[in-house]
């Protein structure tokens, strides 16, 4: 009887997060949010933060396991199904030079982030979360990194906040630079790769590309961004290896313990490969329209699940924890943003002809 009650309470916690997710999706359709390309994920985490600092104390404690389940298990599952947004054939569309730029951007931002984190004496996990969001794919990368680090949820919220601030600034900055002629030293091909390889979110890339009023730039920029998203999987596997080593060194786990592999990252790659094959088969069989409808539904459900996870993480983000984190994470994110703008420009000019 007790187990049935506990299970019901856990489901209540999950459904509570689903209710927030529905609210985030509704708000995301409002013109003010659509015009700024603010996704339901960001709205969800803000709703969770508002709730955390107002009514969270009135939440039944028995619902907490459901919220934790949402921020852990549902999050991992959603990252796996994120793979249905991508295909391996998209890499070929960008070419070797564009792919190499993405690899250089991701690697340099991660390494620079770790260095800045040490100089500013920022918690290592916090620095990794901020770096992953800046380097790879914004909030989705932060969410993917969180289960590997398995640290306090508020650190994830802080990292996502930096993505929202600087990603939104970049979305308006890049089209302004393009229209002002500040990118005249680049070809449209280079501008597209520069935009896709240095903006934080897929939505930011799409918004900036559309604002440039150049279909060639918008399309290639989005594909370049997609390759950065694919790089999330190898990054998580490498991160998992180093996190395991660190835990062994600090005695958190036994020195003889097996390497903890973030299987959701491996499954993410598997889903990308499956989606690549099914997209090809559907095209050859004249069923692309039906498969597109299927993937559209999967993407919607996946975004809904990610929004639930973001909300659950936001529910642990009291203002006091933001004060504890201080300004250093935002200073770090600002430096990484400057590197993306200026360093990214130099890398593209050097590697893309």
C-alpha cells in the first residue's frame, strides 16, 4: 500500500512538471517571445525559478522524487531522442573546412573556459557547464552535460542563464554587423560558417540567419550549427572519462571501479545514425512526407520533455544560490562570448577559403 502511494506521489511530481511545460509552450507562442526566438525550454526554466522562489515551500515533499526523476531520467531520455533532429549527411553539406572550424571552435572554447575558470576560481563543474553551453549548442549542451557531472541543479540554471543572455545578444549583433558591412571581408559562405559555428543556440542561428535576408547564409549557417550539436556526443564521452578519473583520484569511487560511460550520449549517436538511414530510405521510397510528419511529432515530444527537465532544474534555483555563485560565471561567459565573436572570425578566415 505504501509503495502504491509513493508511486502515485512520484507521478504527481512528474505531472506537475508537465503542467509547467504546457504553460511554457503556450507562452512561447506569444508574439513577444516568438519575435525574440525564445524557446519553451528557456521559458520553462524561468517558470521553475519563479516557482522555486515563491511557492516551492508549499509543495508536498512526497512529490520531490517525481521532480528529481524529471531532471535526471527524463532529461537523459530527451537527449537521446534529440538525435532525430540530425543526420550524418548534413556534415557533407558543410564540407571539411566547415567541420574543421566547428571542431576548432568547440575545442578552443572548452579549453579556454577551463583556463578562465581556474583564473577566476570558479567551481570546475560550473566552468564546464558554462563552457559546454557556449561551445556546442547552448541550453541543450548544458542539459546534456549536467547528468555526466551530476552536480547541484542550480549550477545548471546559472549556466543556462549565461547562454540566454549572450546568445540573445549575439542573435541581434551578427545581423547588425552584416548589414553595417563589418563582415565585408568575408564571403557569404564564410559568413554562414562563422554564424553557425559561433552562435550559442540553434534558434539563435536561425534567427540571425533570417535577419540577414540571405537564404544561402541562413541555410548553411543552420547546417554548420547542426554539426556542432553532433559534437555534443564525443564531448560527453570524453568528459565522462575525465570525470571518472577525477572521482577515482579524490576517492569518490574505488580505484578499481569500471569507467562510467554516459550511455545516453552513445544512444544519441545511434539515434542520429538511425535517423540518417530512415531519412534516406524514406526519400527513396517516396515516403519523405510521412517520415517528416513522424519526426515532427518526435521533435515536439522531445522539446516538451526537455522543457519539463529545464523546469525541474529551475525549481532548485533559489535566488540565494545565484548570489552564492556571484558575477564570476557571467564574467567567464562574457570572455567566452568575446572569443566566439573575434576568435571565431579569425578561425573562419584562416580555415575557410
